[in-house]
């Protein structure tokens, strides 16, 4: 039986929602698993069949990781014994990560957008140069690590906050230039010229006309780069030893030959890593919707 | 007083010459329309006057002062853009007040002038709205108000109406005319629409390939085009232009082309034989009764009644049909044979280079 136009449209709509739901499940499952595991007692970390939502939910993982509460375990003789994971410093790592990624991202967006303005309006970089800039991102980071660590060690930048800030700033700059350029390109030149002929200075025009129109885009760029630097692992692992530990590096310490596989603790730490990004995203969500949809300027 | 002089003005982009050595004086209070096809250099010229483009060569003088080195904001100009270029994040009142704020006009005077100018262009009801809430026509009025409020001596308008639909365009065209009348300021208007040029201009500057090809009042341009290009550009429907040959025929000359062999009026007896073009405006083509001049018989291919007038189409050698306009919805049927009349004084001739033969 042939479907009417309305039926066809409804069927398509249902199919679309089905696909989206399916996709959402795939994407959301790891996050669900992380949160779920973070509340599981140790006996359920490896349980088979797997425990999806623990009936014995506990805050123990959080307390151990974030509040440094001592853990108890039975030793071979059957005695209760305390042991602490003295190597782990999650709060310090959180602080380092916050400082490094916020400073590096701010610098990157600041310099990147200024550069992008020059490219967009004055072609200070040719198209070829712009692609070369992007190509910087195609270099596998591992290639950079050896020369940079040699260089950094002679400069005394190894294992320092400044060292990581510099590196993150430079490696994310191409993204900042490319992303903010796309937003600046969206602002018609005529709009700036209209301000100019009405007597506004260059600085005034940028401040009053360009900036308000690209603000959402810059916020979106900021978040994008913040996520990159916040979760960067390889460079942080290889260019820091002990003094400066970032969260992704810290996370790796919960799984290894000496630590075993403490999934619950790791999950509790992961939640702590993810949460700040979600909070930032919530705060600026108004800008994100606008920034990523490029919808501010009506032509 | 404000007089704009362009002296030997030239603009090159790499190897491309956008404007070739232009000399032009625009008098105070004149309504000047630059018209021509896209790429003819009209917008580049306007942008040089505004100060957005630096001339490669030559001078721009406003009131006798060379302004080449002056910033756009210091040239005593107002400009309306094709895209309106309203600031989307400011409401209408703030958009209009922008120029006053930049010029540090006191707050209360700003408000008074915004009110005054929005009454002038009839947008007082829009002042609290955001530009995105306004229609295209309203946006253009706001853009006008934003320019008017700073009271410049010269207004530059860059295809201000081309993004609007036909009805609004006519409405705002009349508005432009009214404003020019009321303000008595210099208007420099760029358009590719010959109808806008005809209706608005005191003086039309016809440009092609970076050069002024003709300038004059709308009637001069219409009735006395200097070249094939100008003849073709002005008038709606466009002038009939038939390519063919001029040949001797007895004492006089004859125009020969496949479908139209027409003896030429006596004043053209001295035309050099060779290839050329014959032009006649559709509204000057006579149908039926002869009013002197050459006549030929042809079959009507298509009849297009427009209400007040009717267009008759005839087959030609070229893709473009030969068109005649007759008044009313006279009973001329498709495929009927009619007499086409070429009144002597309605015939234009152009030589092989497209220059007018007089």
C-alpha cells in the first residue's frame, strides 16, 4: 500500500530519530560507564556479567582519589592494613591542568584571532602560508618530542608550567587562526566600512563592530582549544617528570605494572577531569550554539 | 558648497585596469548616477571617492582640497551600501546614532537628531527593533537614516536598491528622489539598472571597461546615444539593433540584412559602405499606417499584451527578435502580416566599431 506524503514524512522522521538515538547510545555509553564505574565497589570493577548500575554504590572511589582517605586491604596474613597511594596528587594535577590550559588557550585565541583578522582583511598571509600553518598540525607530535625535550632541557623548560604553556600555545595556534578566521570572514567588510565612514577609528570599529559579531565564534574557538589542551597527554607525559603533572598524565598513574588496574579510582578521577569542561560548556552554551552555527550575521 | 573633482583618476589591480584616467567634476547638489554593466569600474570609482580604495594615479578633490590621503571618515561623506551594512547587534536607534556618537555629539542632541531623521525617512516605529526584525525595505531606510543623521555634504549610494524587489525598489527610488529634493545635497549613485539611472539622475555617467563612454541628462542619453553600447544599454525594451551591411542603392544608401532590407534616409547618403548596425527603438517602430520613411511587410511571430501596451515580436537573423511596441491591446494577431514602418528620424546607425554614424 502506498504511503501518503504525510505518512512518508512521519516514517522518515521516526527513522531519523531512531538513528540519532542509536548514535547517542554509542556516544554516551563510555561516559555512562565511567560514571557508573566510579560508584562501584572494587568487587564489581571486573564482575562478570558486568554490573551496569551498582546496587552497592559507594563514594569510596571519590574519597580515596580526591579526599586522600586511606584505604584498607587485607594482607597475606589476613590482617587489615592501610596503604596510601602517596604518588598520586590529583588536586595538584587539576591545578596544573587548569593553569596550563587556560593560559595557553587564552594566548592562542588572542594571538590567533589577531592574526586571523590580518589574514582576513589584509591578506598578511597568503593562502599557501595558511595551509602551511595548518600542516603544522599534521606533524605527529611524537616527532616533535625528541628535539623539543633536548631543547627544553638545555633551556631549563623541562618539567615546568611555562614549558607546557609555550608548547600548547604554539601547537594550537593554527586551529585558533583557522577557526577565528572563518568567523571574521563572516563579518562583511561593508559593515566595517560603514562604521569607518561614519567616523569610527580602526580600533573603535574592531571594538564596536567586529568583536561583538565574532564574540560567539571566539568563545567556541576557546572551548575547542581548551578541550585540546586540557586532554593533551603525549607531550605532557614526555616533557614533564615529577614537578608538573597534568590530569591526563595523572590519570595514567592509576593503571600500570605497579598500581594494578584500579578502575574505580580511575573512573572517579575521570569524572573530575570531565566535569570542569562540562561546566565551562554550560556557562558558555549560549555562545556555542551561535558560534558553531555561524548564524549571527544576516546578509 | 561642495564640489567633487576627479582628476586623471586611475585604478589598477595588478594587470587589470579597473578605471582608466577619469576626469569628472560633480557640482554641488547634483544627482549623479554612474551606470554600466558589472565590472565597468563604477563601484571602484565610488569606493575611491569614499576612500576605501587608493587610486593608482590621479587626484580626488572635495571643495578644492585633495583628499587622497584623508581617511573615509574625514571626507564629509555619507555612504549607503548595497547590503545595508547595518550593525546587527545594535538596535535601530543605536545604529542611527552611531555616527553622532563617533563625532561626540552630546547625548540629548543625539536623541533629538535620531528622532528628526527617522521622521524624515518614516521609520520612527522601528527605533526599538533589531535590524534582523526589519524587512529589506525597512533596513534600507534605516541605512539611509544612519547616513543622513551625520549631515554629510555628499551622499554615496552603492547600488542601494538592488537587493530589494521591484515594487520596493520603485518606492525607495521615489524616496531617494524626494530626499535629494529636500536636502539639496550632492548624491552620487551607482547602479547597473538603466531605469534607476533614467528616473533619478540629473546627469548620467555611462561607464564601460573603466571609461566614461557618455555623460548627459537622461533624455540626452536616451535620444542621442554616442555608441552601440549606450544605445543598447538604455531603454526598456532595449533598442532593436540589427547587424548588416550598408550598400549603395541608386543615389542613396540601403541597409541590407537577411530579414530587413531598408532604404536609408537621405541624411545618411554619405555613409561609407560596409558592415554596420541599424538601430530603432521599439517605441518608435510604426505598425500599419505609414508616417513617412521606409516600410517592410513582416509576419508577427509573437504578441505580448502588457495591458497598457502590446509588444510585437518579429523574427530576425540573430537570437534577439525585432520588437515593436504599440499602444493599447490593439487587435494584432499572431502570424498576421503587418507593415513595419521605420520613421526617418528614429533610425540610428552604428559603424563596425560600434560608433554612432550621424
